[in-house]
C-alpha cells in the first residue's frame, strides 16, 4: 500500500514537472521568441493593435404590424460579397491560397451569378495595392440561394458579410404614415420618416460586437482573446391599422384616378369611440421598397385645405347646443346679400351691401326648414344660422372647441394647424360653410368623433402598443383613448346625427348616392372651390364626404376627399367611395342582410359573407386544420408536404371572412408555387408571411407576372418576384 502511494506521488511529481516545463517553455516562446507554442504562429501579429478585429453584430429592427399581426415592415437578412486580393493571405496551413488567384475564372462565375458585366467584375478583381474589394450594387443584398451557389464553387478568397434589408411586404400600405427606414454608411437601419422615424428609438435595437485577436491573415488562434457582446433586437410596433380596410381605401384611390384622372386624394377610417385609426392614406403615395417619392407630405396632417360643406356640421351643432335651433322653422334659402355691422360682422340685407353668396349651382330652394338646409347643403341657410340664430363669434368659439386651428398631436405626426381668416365680413361669412379658412383631415376626424359619438371628442391615434422583441406578452407601451374635449352635449350630437341621416338616406339628400346595401349611413357631403393665388377661378374643386356607420349607433367614421377639375356630377360617380364604405361595413360586421354583394369578386356575384375569428392551428395536423376551416368556406393553401401545421396566416384570433385565402405551412425549406395570377397584394403578403421566404413585389393592382412558374418547387432563400398591374 505504501509502495503504491509512493509510486503515485512520484508519477504526480513527474507530470507536474512536465507541465511546468511546458508552461515555462510556452512563456519563453511567447515572451522571448514571440511564438505561439502550439501553432508556432508569430505572436507579434497579436501584440500589434492592428490585429485586433472589431466586428459589429447587427441588431434586427423591430417589426411594424397591423392590428391583426400582419407584417407591414420587417428586416430581411441578405449578404454582401467581398473578394480578398492580398496574395499573402493563405489558410492556416500556410499552403492553401485564401485570396482570388484565378481572377478571370472567378470573374466569369461571379458575373454570371450576380448578373453583372464580366469586364466590370474583372476590373474590380484586378485592382492593385488593396487588401480586398466589394463588387458594387451587384454584390450587395444578395439572396441566400445565390450565396450558396457561389459557395458551392469553392472559389478561394471569396467571403460574405451578413446584411439587413428593410422590406415592406404590402408596398404602398399607408406609406406616408408608416414611412420608411434605410441603412446608413455603417449599415445601421435608421428611420427616415413617419412611424419609422417617430418610433426609431424603440424599433432600432442595439448592435452587438465581437472583439478578437487575429493574425495578419485574419485567423483567431485557440486560446487567444475573443469577446462577444450580443445584439439586442428592436421592439415590435403594433398599429391600429386594419389590413383589409387600408387596402380597400387604397383600392378606392386607384378607382378615383380611373374615374376622374390624376387627382390628389386622401382619406381615413376611424373608430368613433376610441379614436383608433383603422385606415389612413393618400394618392399619390409611394412604395418604401423602391422609395420613388414624389411628395413627402402626409396629406391628412400636413396639407390644410378648405373643407367645404362638411364643416357645416359644426354650424348646425353650435346652434343646437346653444338652445336656439328649431329644425322645423322656415327660412329663405335664396341669395344672401350681406353688409356689416359696427363690429365687422356680416348681416343680411335686402340687396346691395358688400356682396352676395349663393348655394351651389346658384340654386334657390325657396322657403325650407332649417333641417332641410343641411339636407340640401344650403350655404345661405348656414349663413342665416350663424348670423341670425347665433353669431359669427359664437360659431368661431365652437370651431375652436372642436379642435380646429390648433395641433391634434397624434403619435408624432408632423402636422399643420390650418389658417383662420376671420377679419372681414366675407371671411366670417365663408367660415360657416367651410371656405376661406383651412383645416386638416386629422382635425376633421377629431371633431366628428364628437358629432358621431356622445359629444366627447377623441384624439385620433394609430400606434396601439409596443411589445418586447423577445416576449410578445411584455408590453412596453399601450395606447389609451384620449378625450380632448366635450364641445357639445350628447343630446346635441344625437340631434345632428338625426339630421345627417336624411342627408344620406332621403331621395333629395346631397349624400343619397353613397347609400350601401349593408347598412344605413349618416353623414355630410362637401364640395369646395380651391383658391389659387387668392382666386377661386382655377376650376379645381375638392369633393368630399364625411360619413358614419351604422346610422342607429355610429361606430366607425369614414372620410374621403379628392381634388380634381370641376365636375358637376362628382358626387354621383360614387363607386370609388362606395367600395371603401361597403368593405368597411362588411369587415366591421355591420351588414343588415344575410346576403350582400361581395365587392372583392370580379364577377360581382352575390355570395354569403360571414366573418370569423381565425382558429389556432399551429401544432395541429393538416387534416384537423382543414376540418376546422371547412365551415368558414375559406380558400386553404397547404405549403409543403408535412403533416403538421408549423405556421399559419392569418394568425390565431385574427378576423377572417368567407372566400379569403388562408395559408398553412407544414415545412420550412420549400413549397410548391401556385398560380398567383389575379391575386392582390394582400394575398401575396399573406403567402410571404406564412412562408417567411423572400419576395420582391413590383407595382400595384393584381398579379400579372411571377418569376417562378406554378408547379415549381421553391426553396428557402430564393427570391420570388411578383409583378402587379
């Protein structure tokens, strides 16, 4: 036993001596000879600070999503190629070249794969006195599939850096509100306008770093110092926008252009009780993927305009709220000659005076009730209400109570406040029927939330919540409804709503052409001349309608306006606006009839429309999923040949209607391409969301061309180009 212990101690001593000798030798090699003992590498490379490599680990920018979780903006990973030209660079064995040795052969392969000219590629690879080169735009943001194709060639000296590209699957979707982000010279994606800019600090995240000691060939040796600081991804922003409603709005813009020619158009859809903006847009807009931007202004907040007769709702509300209004009383609706009193307030006179105002088309309805004055949109009755039942100053006070001529302050929107002209009698007179002074659509939405609601005014907003990048249940910010005033009583609001019912539902109401079969509407139309250089002789008008549904208990308001050359039948050509009204009514479940015409159907054939909550199908079998979806009469597409659902679109609990396309993903690496002809951007965006493959969408309208033919197996990393028209 003692001998065994003695032998063990002796062996331990020998091992210790050997270890100490090795350590001492390594110390000697490193400190005296500057050689790494295990690899014989020259440690002078590491002592020199030039061989400390610092690399950024790019954080992923947070997603922007609509209220149902559909992606509006997200980061896609792509790759940038670089080519090492330094002929001193070899692999760690010191024999295998790690630089571009065959320049002609490499240029031939790369030019073919990257789609660049051979001569340009060879010129880049033939540069002298440089360590490495990139290949310009052709070598940036290349797909995973192209990267893998190049890697299979095993070309020495070719490397890749990971890059991030901000993409917008739905193209023009509320682009002047959402904005865009793009990379700076350091490769960091930064918000440039809209929500991308306003919420940049939440979306951007924090880049990480890798710091390592490397030799002059760029290699890290075992045991040498390497520090890694992980990136922190940006947070996700959930907007109040609804994909179906937004796309209906933008479709209506295109219909307006088809009907009236090139126009400036703007519109919005908003929940009355909360102030949530469900749709917001303009024409022309832009696709943030291509960034061909003709106008950076957000029309709804930054372009003040004379609203016309839609402002008359305030004039009637003011008189009713003051307790001086009798809707059945008679009033003369003919020409309104006016002069002024000692305070420069307009007063009606028999003839002469400062001037005369007329109804549209100089129509004279004779003696009518005050209620009919709003139904007929009479300018002269509006003047009589302001200047006889109340005063111009009282009317102005109500306009200010309703939030006009001051900022609304909605979620960082850049906005103008409008111009108030209220000095001369003509100015004061014009304001009662919506001319002479300017407002914004944002102000109109806020004001009419009180008229269509309970008298309390709600601030419009479009940012619903911000959630943590790593825990969607962790809410960093949650929006709340903001009451910005109580300009009128609930009784007054109900009274105005009652009159506005007749505007859209009476056979002689100015809004009768906007009736839809799904439900009754209330509202007010407007037509106003556009002043250019102080004159109304330009021949340009703004046609608009402010409406709410359903009439008996308004929940959602829809505002739509467009500027075109004068067209006396503009309100009769109501199909574009009706398109939005009908789709909003169906989406919000306001349909009164079991069968309504499906406006998505090209053939316009009546069909049964129902709305459902999308079930949770992930981790269930494909057969189970189809069984659950069958009663909903949706169009189901299974992506892949697996047996289990691993992703779905729409997501669980999102609204889905009969006839809608639903995607079930059963494999992550490939699927068989279907025929996309006739699909909308919404359909293709759903396919994109379900597969998480790379798509490039060009144009607007419906699909007319696709880069991958139907029936072809699409592999992860391939870019699918889809053209709309």
